[in-house]
C-alpha cells in the first residue's frame, strides 16, 4: 500500500512541509528509514536524526519543534516531507490501523470441519474457522471473527465485531462485549482457585458457579487467563487493555480504561480502579481496592488498599518518591 505525503497530511490534519508528492509504502525507525519509509518522532532525543534521515515522510509531534526548528516549504532534503501533528505516535497508530485492515481483511463464512450447535445462528458477515466448537445457546454478534481451534462453551454471548484468535477458550455463561480482541491462547471463565480444607485437612473444591463479563472494546493478550467468579461475576470494564500472560482471579473487577502489563497477577475479589496502569510483574493481593488513576512500577507488590491516585513502587507498594529515596539509602548502606 502506498501513500503520498499529501494524502497522509490530509488524513491526519497535519501541517505539511517539504515534498508533498513523496510516497511511502512501509514504516521504519527514523535512524534506519529509507526513501520508501514513513517514520515518526515523539522524543527530543531523536530530533538530531532529522538532519540525516532518508525517510520519505516523518511525522513529528508539533510541541517538540515549535519555536526550535523551522521547515522550508517545497522540495525537502532528498525529496522527503515532514508532517507536524499533535501526537505523532497516535497519528502513526491511525495510519497503521488502515494498513492493518488492508493486510488482514475480515473473513466471512464457516469453514469445515467445525461444529456449531443446533439452533445457533452465525450472522452472514461473521467467520467461524476450521475446528472451532460453538456450544448450545451461544449468541454471536454481527461480524464476529472466530479463528480455528476456538472453543466456545454453552450459553456464551459474544458482541458485534469481536475477534477470537486461534486457540481461545471461552467457558460457559461468559459474556464478551463488542469490538473486543482476544489473542491466541486466552482462557475466559476457567474455575477460580477456590478450595477449603475439611476436618481431615484434605483440600475440598468450592464450586465456582459465577461467570466472566468482559465489556466493550477490551483487548486481551496471548495466554492470559480470566477466572470465573465463585458467585456473581468477574468483570473487566470497557476499554481495558491486557497484555500477554496476565492472571485475573475470581470476582476481580478491573476498572474502565486500565492497562495490565505482562505477568500481572490479581488475586481474588480485588477491585482495580479506572485508568490505572499495572506494569510488568505487578502482583495485587486479594480482597483489596485500588483507587482510580494509580500507576504501579514493575514488580510492585500491592498488599493493601490504595486509597488515592498516584505512582507507587516497591513491595509492599508505597509512594514512588519515598521508594526511590529508600533505594538510595539501601545502596548506601550496602557500601558501608
């Protein structure tokens, strides 16, 4: 797919400088880009590459260069062009969405062999891949994409335009909203980790009879697991983005527009607020509440309630500024 600088600027509403006819068909980092590449700059440390890059078109966050660098109109260096936008990374994302849709068009139809229970309606614009299994009383929305080897249990609801990539397993009674993406190996609705020792000390299983509710516009990375509730529902609110290899236990609630990065683990019945970020390998204890707008540094351990917005680090997680000072003292004490 090929775009001219003029087309890109018009699509993004950006200010174009240089060769408006410059054409690009691929993307690359600015330090490696060639004439056919589109690149972008969102950090000042990459500005020096503007003098040497061979990129055909460069998107730049406007605030980085305003009052510092001027760009001439007309033919630029090596026939290239610069487009100033409010957010170069976000603009790049818009373009990549267009490219991705062109490279990976939505599929339609039912491949064989696959199994669809009697009475289940597959919309005409939906897709069911080979070796998929669709259980009883499943409701599929318009445009749903079910890739090969997906298993969907009984009484599951899946909203419009949701994509389940190869090997996803959705247990019975789960509810998945519209415009969601579940990557390969995701498991939704497996039993929560519920056991209780009896009088003889033998661990007895506590049946997990609840379900999982995933709201609209949620993306879940490969091999992530979301356990069904013991009673009630495990809930992932709308616009949550979950990385690979995340574990969400029974009766957890994840607030709207929260990010959960790789290897995060959240224990049972914990409530995570809106617009939070749990970075890599963060662990949260069970039966606690985390306020909205909290950020936790990598490998933080959240042992108790977090009652106000802020940035936290360490185990147990404390205010990041306090943690940084403590780390300095740790290093100093080790040198004595």
